[in-house]
């Protein structure tokens, strides 16, 4: 609806409500423009930000635009440039401008994406995004798709469906009766599973997983899994991993799923950043057999480079997801299919976080997503090759995907080089422990990390090595 004259935003608020939005837009764009060349580490800390903002709740309100300006002024120096193409910390990833833009619209629209019928606009978009993801990732087109805050909650959603199914098969209604008196549920997971799997199991009352041996790259030992499966006929859930945090290695999901299914177990795959390998033909060998699992978790806010918060839960047997996660209440407006957004994830009210996923997929297309994944893997391979030419560098993992683990000699020296590197401000990578060594871990997760950025990264590492006696 267009009105003559000055647009009056948000009826009932002051006529110049647009000023904070204009200011936020300008500051956001300035931030995005500065990110590639700014010092990657934050210049100030929590105390400095709080000093600047003031710690006392104001008694009276302040001009909204002034609040936005003060917020940006205080926080920007303390931001980490995690969208920089030379940022390799944890597993983070950048943000496509189209995804940021779609996310802004989601915020302005402020739809509660829980219900499909009353919120058809954003639900329609999320549904398309979900179908496109199943297609891109080669997952069964009948699987349910739920958008969560991240892979931790996506793991929780998949494992909740798993818990429902294996206990139902054992004649136990866990939703009605809880776990007290239930048959014991066995969870088998690789020794190098991600910590969020432990959290999800804890939330579900399943306790700690029984750990199955992993090989040098962190892949579950399928023979050891078979032996463990044969040890008991308790209801069993197997948790596999596509993309090890340190090596990037993938469990043999096909073989492990077949073994698990022979024993009636449910197979869940944590593919927070690894599931995206299935989107490119070049990485098909890594993702072989992925579709034979029963549930999968991934993040869009990592490899796909959408803004936080966006995880995705896929369940091959939607009825199990709904049984585990769907609430019943008279005021909820259900669709005929029963696959309302709120029935597939732990959250009820939530933002339409699948919309930036749709926008990114629409902007990149199938070939663009494949090029994104291939580009990350190419950059990781180039980074490993170039780092190997520096003195004293050892690459500990087989670089098959996006992760590169480096040592510079003894643990203390590796830690010192890592500190020197981060202090320069050109490159950020995480210090971690792997294979009983201190490592500097490069996670190549940013769509803009190309050969030139890798060259700059290696030069910075060379300077850091030279700086440590
Ligand atoms: C990041 C990550 C998670 C957790 O995802 P969040 O989005 O942080 O909740 C789980 N598994 C793996 C392998 C990860 O890298």
C-alpha cells in the first residue's frame, strides 16, 4: 500500500521511526564493506563495550536512532571479523549479501513461522527451501525438513525422532510414559563425535553414548560398530558423522547404515558442515551412502554461508519426527498434512529462518552451491600444499574436505606460532587439541576464500613462524 507524502512506519510510533532503520542499514553496509580488510581479532573486550554503553538501566527512554548509533559505535571495535575471507576459526562461514537481505526482510515481516496456515507467506518459502535442500543433498524426497537454531538442535530433533521409533518398536510409548521403566536405549557413536551430540543425548535423557573406535582421521570403525551392534538386542541408535571437526573426514555412512539396519537400529548423521559435500558431484565419494541413514542434521549458517541462526533437521520418517516433537493444543492451527513447522523442531514460536536459505539457493542455483563446496575444498587443498612448503610445518590430517590441522613442532611452539598469527590480525585460525597434539586448525568455510586469500594466509603464517624463535 502506497501513501502520499512521508511514509509513516509502525503505526502509533513516532513519525521518524525510519531513522533507526536507515542508520542501522548504513552501519551494517559499512561493516560488511570493512570486513575483508579489517583486523580480524576484536580490538576491545566485553568490559570496554559495557563501559561505553553504560551499565545502568536508563530511567527514561532515549532517541531510538541515538541508541542504534551508540550500539554500533560501542560494539564494532569488539567484533571479530568472522566474515573475513581469511577467517578460519571454529567452523563459521561468511554471509552472502542476498541472505543478509532476506534475513532483514524476515525481521521486518516478523512472522511466527510455527504455523503453516496462518503464516502462508514465509511457510511457502521455507517449504520450497526444504524441498530444494533434499534435492541438492540427495536425501529422500519424502523426508521432513525442520529449520532449527543450529546443528545442536537439529541433532536433538533427529535423535528425538530416533528415540521415539526405537522405543515404539520395543513396545514403549516414551512420549506418554517417559524413560522411567522404559527399555534401555543404547546409543553408539564414534569416538570423535561432536560435543553437540553428547548435549542432544543429555537433553533426551539418554545419557552418554557408548563410544565406538575411530580411525586416525576420526572415522568410525565400521567393523567395531558391527561387533558392538551384535553385542545386544536393546533398542539402538547409531550416531554417525559427515565431516570431522579436525580432519573433515566422513564416516562410511552407507556401510555403517547397512550394518545398523541389519540390527534394527536407527541411524542419525551429524553433518553440520559436511552434508554439503553431497551437493557437488566431485565430492560424491565422501557422501556415498548418506541417503541410507534415517535422520540428518546440518547447518546453513556454516557451509552455505547464511547468517546465524540456521540449522536444518531432516527425518526420513516424518511420522516419527511429529510423534516426538509435535505438540497438541486447541489453538494451534494444523494443516491437513500434519507437517506443520512446529511439529518438526523443538521450537514453537520462531523466526522464518528458512527464508535466507531459500534466497541463497535461488541466487546460487544448483551449480552455484556445487561451486561453493568445491571452492572451499580447493582452497583447503591449496592451503595445505602451500603450508607444507614452510619450514617446520606438518599437516596432521588427510585434507579431503575443508579442514586443515597444522603443527609447527612441539606443542608450545605450535601454540606460540598460533598466537603470533592471530596477533598480526590478518588471519584467524583456532588452536585445538587433536591426536594428542596442539594444532592450529584452519576451517575453510568462507565462500570468498580463493587462491589469492590463501596466498595472503600463507604469507601471514610465514611471518608468524619467523616471529617465534
Ligand atoms: C558446529 C557443529 C555442530 C553444532 O552446530 P551449532 O550450529 O553450533 O549448533 C555439530 N556438529 C558439528 C560437526 C559441528 O561442526
